[in-house]
C-alpha cells in the first residue's frame, strides 16, 4: 500500500505480538514439565545476547505503512538487548536496495525488510542470506525463499473471504433477499487487490450471492471518495458495501455522507482506529472491518531478535522459527471492537 497520511499503532499491539514471540525456548530441547517450559520462556523475556536489527520499509505516506514503521520502532525499544538501525522509508526501489546494502555492510545481526517491490528487492535479500544474516521478509514477498529466513504477512484472500461471509450472514440476519452488493477495491493491477476480490467473490458465491457494483480506487481518501460517488450514482439501491482499505475508507464514508445514503451497511478493511471508532459508535453505515494488521511489524522485530539469538518459539514443538507466518484477518464488529482497539492505526 502507498499514500495519504501518517498514523500510529499503539505499542500495546507490539506488546501483544511480542508476548507470543518472546516466550521462547533456545534451540536446545527443554526439559519435560510445565515448570521447565516456563523457566525457558522467562529467560527469553529477559535481556540476552545483544542483537542489532536492520529495518527497511517504504515511505510512511499511508496510515497502514506509517503504522508498520512506528510499530517496528516501538517494539525494538521494548528490548534492552536490541539495537535498531532503521533506514529512512523510501518508495524508490534503487534507494531501498542501496539502504539494505549499507545495513549489510554495517554487519547487522538480522534484517527486517518490507520491500516496496518484492521482486526488485529479492537479490539484496539473497545477498544478506548468503552472508549469514537472517532476513525477516514482511508482507510483500520476495521471489524466492532463498532471499529470506522467515516471511510474515497478511492473508489477502482470506481477508476477502471473511468480508464476504460477514456480509452474507448480516444480510441473512436482516432478512434481505436478492441483495445488491457493492465493492470498492484497491488498485486492480496489484496482486493483493486481485486476491482480496477473489476471496470476496468466492465467499459470496458459497451463499448464492455476487457483487453487483464494483469500482477500484487507489488506497487514498481522495480516490475512495471519487470512486464511491461513482458507484453510488450507478447503484440507486444498495444493501451492503465492502471497502478494501480503511485509509481510502475515509473518502468512502465522506462520499456516503455527501450522497445522504443510509440504505446499506459497510464493511472496511485493514483495521484503522478511525473505522473502529465508527463501529463502536454504531451511528452510521460502518458496521465492521476486516483486519490486515500492521502489528505484523512488531512480530517481525521479535522474530529477528530470536533469530539473532538463535532461539525458537516455545509454543511450537519445532525447535526453529517457522519459515512462514500468516496473520489472520479477524472481523471486528461492535461486539468485539474493544478487544481490537490496541491494534488500530490512525488513517
């Protein structure tokens, strides 16, 4: 994602992700019994071998992306044994490559890389791995697993699935038959948008439903407002609307307000604090949002720390950090919003 305004992710999100990852064992097999397991976990929450982590991400010019960078910094600060070397965010691929090369030359113990373009950054990821520096690849995946030790990211397809299932169930609860369903997608040329739309369509199809009106925006409030206005003009009747991205959702809601429409409910995407506040107020069209949480950046820093200290995760039988971790796209509604406010980010 790119564009449009800074945001933050409360450090509690980092704490939540860190709590899961910090309770870890070393690569040595722990003694049997819960007491031994707990002792191993506690040693990993305490300062260990000093680790220098290099961090590189795109420019923080979009609420979600800003939250990724802020969350990484917040989490690193929680560890007295971690030194974070963060580069200035950039959307220039060549500049990001050069920045990562500098981090490699500086001899960091581990790297966390959220590439602006996964394909373009693949080679520098491989360079780091070849030099013995473990790479945690975040969200936008490199072209080959040889370029990273661990990947952590969101599930775009399931994000669409969960949005579709929620909408179908809510329509059924409201007794609406033959509904008119709208979709405000992101950028159609991006695989993530394609995956979200496919998941949405597949889920609706299992309920005998389909998208009736669809537009694509550009992940900005301005494009969201413009494209939603076009959709509302075409859809004189509308029962439900899914918007892929809560940053562009600011514009989506503005367009709905400007049109004076109150005949449908809306589901957002990503999990901004702004949308969660609207869900909690329950006074407008926004009734839910599907998470694609930037808390993954907190987990990435925690994973890099463990890799730098040659440790694994205690909750898993395996001694090593997994090669891939996919976060879950939970549906946030009025019933559970209080549980997710800590991972909300400012759009």
